[in-house]
C-alpha cells in the first residue's frame, strides 16, 4: 500500500521545489494523484526512489546520451 504525502512534504524530503515535484508527477517520473481538487499527492517511495537515482547519477543525469538517444540518432 503506497504512503501518500503532499507535494510540500515531498519537496521538503528531497530538497526539490514544490513546482518541480508537480512537474515530475505530470511527466510520469513519480507516482501521484490529485485529491480534493487542486492538491497533488505523491507516493513517498516513488519520490525517494527518483531522488536516490538522481543522486546516484550525479552529473551524468544531464548527459542526453545516457538514455541511448545517440544510438537512435546514428542508427547504430
């Protein structure tokens, strides 16, 4: 059973801005849902997993070729 937290709690947990947490939900990078109108709730485990992965990648998270895009672009 997921533990749901608010975007504000997720931002405090990760150090991200609340707007960035909302964007991650909208892009499908973390699990979330709207509850009670305009309030977003996110799965705590999903947020932690995403933040941990970004810390693990370090500067490599900004490398556009890490996702295999280079192979797709060159046909290799």
